[in-house]
C-alpha cells in the first residue's frame, strides 16, 4: 500500500505555488502501540498554510523541506493501536497533505461525531473556519440582537459563517466582498441584509448607506483600505475583531495607515486580535451550536472541491488570489 | 457684590491663548427658588477645555462667545434656595471661570464631602483626573497584580494617578514623561518602578529594557510616536486604553501612523477608547477608594496653582505646552 504525499520541496517567498511542492510515494507502515493509521479522504486549504510554508515561525514552526505539507485533513481509521480510536472511525486533525497518515493518537484532533453531515464540514464549518466565526462573533465582537455587523471577506469560509451566525443571533448584517459574483453569493446564498463589492463601490459611502446608525461590530478579515473605510462609521461602543489581515501582504516594516486612536476614543470602541487557538478548550460549544443550525437548515455552506492530490499544489495560491468560491478542499 | 468672569472673547484656532479671553465684571444676583449662589475659590484647567473653546461640538457643545469659559470649579455656597444645598457647603461642578456662580441646583455636580482633604482635590484626584485614572486602569485596562503597566504623560494629573493606583494594585509600573525633571518626579514622587524621558531616550529600547516580559497594560494619554514604540512590545493579551491623544494636534484629515492590526492580532491584544463620562453613575466608587488612599498617605498629589483670574487666560496654553508641573489650578 502506497502513501501519496505532497511535500514542501522549496522554500517559497510570498505565496507558495506549484513550483514549491512535489509529489512523492512512500510505503504505508502499520501502527505500533499507541499509533493510528488513517486513510485520508479530504485535505483542507487554509490561509495559515502560507505562514507554515515560510522559514520563520508564525503561530507554529515552519514545515521542514521534504515533509508533507502541514494541513488539516479528515479520513477513516484503517487500523488502530490506540484506545481512543477504532477501525472505521472518522477523524480529523493536522494530518498533512498525504493519503495515509500513520500517527500517534495524540496527533489526531478529534473523532468526527457529526457523521450525519458531510465529513468535509469537519474541515470548514465545524473546523477552524466555523469555530473562528462563532467565537470571534459571540465572544470577541460580543454581538447582540439588533447590532449592525459588518464582515470583510464576507463570501469566504469564515466570513460567510460570521454573517449567517449574526443573522441567527438577530443582528443586521453587511458583507464586503470582491466582485459581483461574491456579492450575489452574500445576498442570495448567505442571507446578508446588504452586500458591498469593494472592487466596484466606494466602501465608506456604501457603509454609510447600509449602516445609517453606524457599525456596532466589525469582523475584520482583511485590514487595509476596506478596514480604514469601515472605521470611519463606528457606532458608540463598537467592537472590532481582527481575525485576519489578508489585504496587507508585508508587515516588515510595519506599513502605514490612518491612525485609529481618535476613532476608537470618540466611539469608546474596542479593537482586538482574535485567534481560535485561545478557545481550544471550548471548541465543542461552537461545534454543537453550528451542527444544530446545520441540521435545522439555517446555515448554508459553500465548498470548492479540487480533484486529486496534484490539484493541491496551486491551491494556496488560488486562496490568496481569491479564486475559490467557498471553503477550499482537495478530495484525494 | 461683583462677579469677575473670564469670558471667551474670540473663537480660537488651535490652542487658545490670552488673546481669546477677556475679563468682565458683572453684578452678582441672588438665588431664586431652586437656585444656589456659589463663591468660587478654585478653577480647574483641563485638556478638554481646548475642545470646548472651538466652534464644533466635541463631547459637549461649544462655549458661546461672551460666556464665561466652561470649566470645573469648586467653591462655597453663599446662599441657597435649593433643598440639597445649604450655606457653607463646599460644592463642585462645571461652574465656569467666574468668581460667583448663580445656578440651578442641577448645575452642581456634587457636594464635596471629603472636607478633611484639600478642596482642590475635588478638581483633580477626586475629580475628572483621579476617576479617569481609576476606571481607565481597573476597568478598561483591567490591570491585575503582577501586570506591567506603562503610562504616557506619566507626570500629569491623570498619568501620575494611574501609576500610583497601579502600584497599589500590585502592578509593576513604567512611566513615560518629557524631560529630566518629570522623569525624576515619576520615580521619586509618584513611585514608578521605572521612568523614561521620551525627549532624551529611545522609547522602544527603553521599554524593552524596563519591560522584559512585555507590556500587559498601556494607559495611553498621547498617541503618536510614543504609543507606536510601546506597541512593539505588547505581551500576550495586552490591554491598551486610549484616554487621550495629546501628541497629535490635528485629526482632520486623519494622520498616518504604523498599522496596529498585526500587533493586536499576534498578541491577541485589545485597544479601546475610554471616556470617564461613561462611568458617571459609578464615580462615587472611585472617589471612595481614592479618598481612602489619600488619607492613608498612599497617594501623592502634585498641584500647580496659578494666582488670580488673569492667570487663567494663558492656562490652557501652558497645559498644551507641557509647562505645568502637576494638576493645573487657578486660585481666584
């Protein structure tokens, strides 16, 4: 039995492309005591992988050259010598871009118990993306019924979940996305009350139109000019969650932008950084709520599934070029 | 009996100076039903007055030309036809730069009950400055024992109180002030663990030296380059309170500065605007704590008292030029 891997072959500068990866076949071993063998069916593609491919530690150490690319993945247990897992279990974790993972039990993040739902949800709406949206909105943004919630990257895996959860919580939602098709998605698929195409509209003017009483919560996935525009329309007591900074590609040296201090002071607003890793002991709360809403048909999930291992090689690039329409996944 | 007033004679651009004020004597009336006549003994000089003198509403409407300059003041009740106040009471409120205030009872903020302490404290450590320091530090910064607390304008009326309260709470304190004499005050009079003279030292380097484990709380009275330097040294979970922006003189258009988003994200830090008016129903809590510490000799207050009404005309300028050494007050 062969294990097909996509390995990091060359250290990228900026966004990794096909030239930085290679395909390799190795033998699949069998589990020693405490180990589990997983046949992986789906790989996740996430913005954080860009950092992992670089040579400097980010939230995690860099991936070593020659190793399978670090990635969240879901699959079936083929064989187990670990008491927590049995053959046939569906499991999820940082199992990497490979078809077979022979790992210590501790390397598995969890057993996927929502087996009535598509297993790919474990990588998106029930994984990093959905739980980030849930706690970022409910805890960091402290969204409450009646709030006006603005979301950037609103058609993305996190942003689309933020908008829908906000609607469920009784908020008014305004999504900001790039392009007419993503704007349509925001309105028709994800149910935002209003949407702004930042490539075609003046964001500050559009925010003024759609948020006449100001912005109570801003879930910021982009930083940059979009955020600068939203900041001019804060309501008293606004909460801004900084979840990502996708629009700013270089942070060394720190780029200049409009100072936020006076806007925060006048609105008595708060701006804070959010990372889902700080909620690792509470992920089950978010998953339970999200799975409930999925079963009730109150959450729409859009997935963009690439076919086969080789498609992974340019997948991170697709994400950064905004070419994906929904949660990006590789079916292996 | 004559009432001596310092009136706003001319609308200032920028910081008001002597040319914007005039002295006027008018007759003192006597209280009608519900009114109180106060003989004022001390006027406060506060940064917020700069905004009140301008033609645009800030937190309060502008002072009308020809009116006594709006200011906090303390004095003795000479006559009262209001049930809450009696002759001989010491009272405080926005009574203006005048020697006599004939006002509705509702215009008085409170009866000063800490009559064992200097009455000028009602304008500073037991007034706007001390209560701002107290809630800004305990609520907005959520300072806790063991935290490293950095304060800008550390020798000022708010900053010196922040540093001392933080010490009482069991924090390690680092004050940033301008000049050798203010640095000495921070260390010797206000008991900061370390102090930085931003005019003579590299603030980022000095913060690195004095805060080896990073900054847990930053009480920001300045904005500008000092704040930019502190932001490079945030500890995980840092809390930044924006209380004032004294170092930035012009906010239209919004000036550029280093983007704070990535620093907040990596440290999962929060930055928030603070205004004491939001705590108006809880001021008694702060006053009780502060008066207790004053009586125990645990708080040092430095006042800079100017002599006579005419000295008020350039007092706001003194404040903005950093010429005052302690809470600026006019004895009338």
